C-alpha cells in the first residue's frame, strides 16, 4: 500500500488487523511526510525514535491478539500536553528547556492503547489565540490555499499545528485542546473533524492550564468515525483531576448508525449575527436541510443570553489564566532571566515574565489581573460568572424541551491569511470564537464537521452542540451530517 499516511484511523486499524500493513510501515510513511512538510511548521518537536519503538511494540501486540482500536496508529500530540522526557513548552519561551518527568493522563492513555506518538505539534502560546500566530516556534501554516493565491493561511488556533498536520496527512489524527473553540475553529478552517467533549469527560491532568474551568482535551481527526475511535481512548475517570467525572465510557464507534429519524435539531436565532457572510448563512441553511432530509425535525430555538457570551468569556478566561500563569516565576522550572547585580526576587519575576511571555499572553494576564483586583472583582468577574450561569440555563431549558442537538456555524468565515489581522483591534480576532465560546461556558460537547467550500475553495464547517455526557448521540448526528454533506476535498500539495 502506498501513501499510508493518507489513511484514517479506522482504515489503518482495519489494515493492521488484516496484516496488510504494519505499524512500522505506517509510522515510517508519516515520519517521511513530516520531514517533507517543514514549510507548514506543524511539528515542532519530532520524536522518530519514540515513534518507531512504539510502532514495533504495537506490531507485537497486534500479533498477540491484544490490540485496542488505537494500537499501532501514528498520531501527533499538541505541545500543551506534558510528555515524559520530551520538550513540552506550550509554545512559550518561558518553558524553554522544560522536559517533564511525567506524562499527561490523556497522552498516557493513548500510549497505553498502543498509539504511536510522532512528535509535538505547534499551537498558540499557552493556547491563547485563534490563528497560531502567538507561538514561540513561529506560525503554523495551513496546507490550504485560496484559489491561485500563494498567500499563507492560518490553520486556526490554538490547535493550529494539530489541524494543519491532520489536514496535510502528516499524521492519522492528533490531540487538541479547546478552551473557547480551539479544536472546533481550526478543524473548520482546515476541513477536518474536531470534537470538544463534555467538561470533565477527559482528564486535564498534565495538560498545561490556560483557563481551568473551560479547558478540555479532544481529538482532531479526518472524519467522524475516527473521532469516535480516538475519543473513547482519551476519555475516562482520573482521580488526579478533581473535575474528572466517574462515568462509564461507551463504545462511541458502535453508536454510529447514521439513523437520526425523529431527532429534534435546534436552530438558535441568536446565532444569526449582523454582517454574517452569505456563504456561512447558506451553509447553515443547507446543513439544516441535510439533517431534515435524514429524518430529523428542525425547530427554531432561543438562547437569549448568547450575546453576552463573548464578553463573559473574555473576562473569565483571562482571570483564570492570570491565576494559572502566576506559577511561571523562573524559580522552579523553565526559563530564568539574567539578573543584574543587586536584583532581588521581584526583579527576577519581572524580567523572567517580560522575556518569557509573548504579547498576547501578557495582554490576557493584565486583563485577568485587572478584573480580579479588589475594586473590579464584583463589577467584572462576578458579573461574568452570573452571565455564565444564565448561558448554561439557556441550554438546559432547550434540552429539557426535547431538543437533541443544536446546529450552528463553526466559524464566522473561512480561514484568513497569516498577518492579515496583525493590525486589527484584538477584539476583531476574538470574534473568531463567537459561535464556539458558549459551549465551553456551559461545559457542553460540541463538534465541527466539514460541510462545504467557500467561493475561493476553502473549507467551511458546521457545529453541532449536544447534551452533556451524550457524545455518542452527538457523534451519530455528526455522522449523519457528514454522510449527507459528502465533503471529500483535500488541499493541493504545495509545500
């Protein structure tokens, strides 16, 4: 078999079980693709020795008949996940040289399932960004191009390296994290599938924290079936994470029947934003028509507090970030600035953080510290928390009324060019999260499915939002949408 790196998880798993290919062959194909794709800057720490060692072990496991679904499958790991003995920098200068002596729970579970780690993937610094332009490693680049234009495009953020690598077939799948849309937005920009599970479904232990009440890990894959396979391996209760829920993990793949007859799909009126591009509006309407043709009932719903979601998110997330990032002080690990004679501990903190944190991280830490300060805590932070409760109740009321899933656009546009937003007001960049942040604020599962191309040939995604802990049903609805949309476009290779 040629071009083994172009296989999806399910295809590769089945080929491995039939003895048509080995994990070593799959891994070598991916490693070659990675080396040929340095122009995308997706993989920032390559681990070929670890990959081949795990691939050989996986082949032995498969021969012995002890092979979970992920066994032998080569994947990429976002740089936010701590990986033992491998640089884990969260794309920040302040964690330069940090090699953890432990493994994150999610990456350990994938390793235990026999998955093969190819290396660490680029991302926005500390997961703060929507375009992968805040990374200490430099920009990740999308494999897609606009028509005949040579301009480099963003793969989205913060999981931009993961999205670029999966879309360009450098790996069969990748881990991502989602704090306000950082799995779903890059998935939509690059024509792949990305699911953020319910908050608490995947352990956060060993994942570098951005905003602890919002962060959640999830898979980024080539299709919905692959997302179901990988999500099952990533989920499970972890006593090391107090927010991890003790719930049985179902066989998500077995739930993919494609039958959604009688399901009630909500269309929230509040997501019809002023100035929404006609292409996004049409895609949304087409998606609703596809689900209706598949037997679902389409109903109009209201989520009245949606308009407050973005401002609430951009108070809560920076507040939690400013608290979490206080640990980077140059004392225990990571970078420490050179000190002048007579400098004390305050100067060490100041110089280390000034050198180590990029501008976007500094901005969010400053905003977060401001909203948590004594004079503004009630005016901003507590008010945002109250709004969050109201947003969560909006969803609860809709689901209590019998709605099974909610259909919305994933992003307000297709991917934009790298550097095109540099001079824009930061708020313009934050608007990329307008359709996704509500899901994190309410702790719900959400999935982005590629559903069409814009006039310039770039992918557009639709988002489905599900009931808490009902990822299986959400994946099945996404599977029906995927089948109806029939999205098969791939980027033309230019790198």
